[in-house]
């Protein structure tokens, strides 16, 4: 945890600094906003604690203009309520009264470190992915995480980082789809003063900010192919060139990448470099959509109900049985992100002792409940639609792989029984399983024990 304290070092701020260091934070001091910005450009940071008497709005705006996503908390004397309100309105995430309370500072540091994103799963299909992720986490191998939007790719990436040997080092994420193409190179590699219009000072990029830790390239399929060649060099040689720089800079990072597209198909189209694809795809983790993780739906719903009740200071209300049934049968085309937003709304709208189906609403306030299928024909059509939803958006190879692996699981690893159920020869089955193992997919051995290829 890298903490930057901005303001004149009064006795109270010195005490706050000592408390933070005692809690394991690395503390840097800057007397004013300009000096603080210079520190963030040069070293990065996880949290800024700024004196409430400074121009917090200017600091927050400057961070936004330079796309520095470090959260800001204000601090000041406890009796100055008006200044505290103004600080929050100016963009500060929190207000810490001085003299500092050790437990409050510890809570703020812990909240930033934990990033408020818990990793929750229960479904066997998700268990398979998590086991593989944890098996390779302590290696230095690059990992490619794919899946539909909203399935939790960044959450899984953070889990890999937390379980790795770099878990106590920085985790830096860059959304390649959210940053304009003309600015992404500077965002990744940094720039020197005067390198382009608006480059008023040297700034380190995300590669340097993640030095010693993990860099997540989120939605990497959106990166322009011309920038991909520079990224490939950085990954191969572990050196980067700042925009406008005269000398290369060494970096020590592990790279994770996510994509909601099939990168192998993008390679065929010519929109993604084949050599970069193989550099990133040492280990491939595919996150199944939420509609294929039925056991996860209610587990996640209960987690979000607890989370948002605590966050909004509301009593914890469990989901009523009919609300659980409604949540379980919804297709969740927006995956975990849609479920989270829906439960957040439900927590705010619920009345009484539990969360009923009347609180499970769309963003427009419409009920998610659909008329129940009455006759056998309607029930069959509903079941067929639900099964089809689980296949849409997936390749034939992916569906075939999951069918084979699930059948093998059902047979406790018995190849002969699985081949008979699948209607294929034992030789064909073994060839398919060998392909999966070579690709790093877990395969059940006889007796139900899972085996997976080792990664160097």
C-alpha cells in the first residue's frame, strides 16, 4: 500500500503518517498539490490523504485530466463539518477527522487494499476454472482470461494476483477499450515532458506503476494492432520506451489479459497479432456465463444483499423463497454485473423482513417475473428456451468440450462409459482429452481425480 500525504506536516498529520506506516503502508509526503501530482506522476500511489484546507477540487480534477485513478480522502480537524462536506462534494471519497483514530485509518487502508471486490463461487463449472487459476497463480506465466462481459474477468485476475508471489505488490489495471487510441500508448508506457501537446511533465505509465507486481490489460482485443507490436517487445524484453524518451526503462511485471472476444478468431481476421496472442495465451482461463453457473446465482445474490445492506446502512434482509425462484430462473444476459445491480436495487426497495419478488425489478422499474408456463407444451418450450440460452454465443468446439468433460465427470473419469454415453469411440475420446490436457484444461482421471497439464 503506497500512501501519499499532501499538506503541511502538522502534529496530527505526523501521527496519521506513523499510524499508516505501523499498518504496513509506504508513506510519502508532499507539501502542496503540485508537488503531490509530481510524486504521483513519478511513483504512482494507491491512496492520497490530503489536508482539507487545500484545493481538493483542483487535485481531483487534475487526477481525472491525467487519468490517474488514485482515490483521494480528505482529513481535517473534527469540528470543521462544513469543510468535510465541501471535501466530499469536491470529489474526496472519504473524510478522516483529526486527531486521527488508528482504527479508522486502518479501516480506510484495508478498504483500499481489499478493493471491495470479493470473489464468490459455488458452481462446479466455476470450481474447475478457480482450481486451474490457483494452480498457475504462483508461476510467472502470462494468463489470458476470456468470457462474456460482466462474468467477472477482472475479479478473477485479482484473485490470481492475490494468490501469486506478487500478491503484496501493486496490481494495476488498464481498460484498453475505455482509453482513446491516441492516448493508450502514453497510458501504458508513460511520457516525457513536451512529448506531445499537453505533456506538461514527465509521467510514468502503467508498466512502471506495476513494477514488481501485476499488470492487467483489460479487453486487450480492443488495442490497435500498431500498438500491439510495442506491447510485444515490452513483454518479451521487459523494457519499455516512454513516449518522447531517449532510453529504455526496465520493468519487472507479470501480465494478465482479458477479452470478451475469441482472440484466435481475431488473429485470423488480422486484427490481433498472432505472436502476441501466443505470448499472452500461456494459460487460458475461460469464465462461463452466469446462465451456465446455476449454483452461483443464489450464492452471489446473497453476497450482494449483505454487501449493499451494509454499504447503505440498511438492515440485512434475506431473499424470500419466491424471490429466490425468480432470481434463479432469470437469464441474466448481463451476467454477474446485471445480477449485482438488480440486487442492489432490491436492497434499496425492499420492505418488511425479507426481499420479496416485488423488489426484483429492472432499471426501468418493471418486474422481472414472467408468466409461469401452465401446460406441458408451454413448460417444454420454456425448458428448450432455457437450454438454448446456454448455447448462444459459444462455438461448437466449446460446447463439445464441455459436454465431453461433464460426461466424464458424471462417469467419475471412466473413459469407456463416457465414450458409450457420448456415442463416440474410445480412441476419439482419448484424442479429444489429450487435446484438452495440452491446452491446460483439467480432465477427470478414473476415480474422479482431476489432472491438468503442467506449465513451465
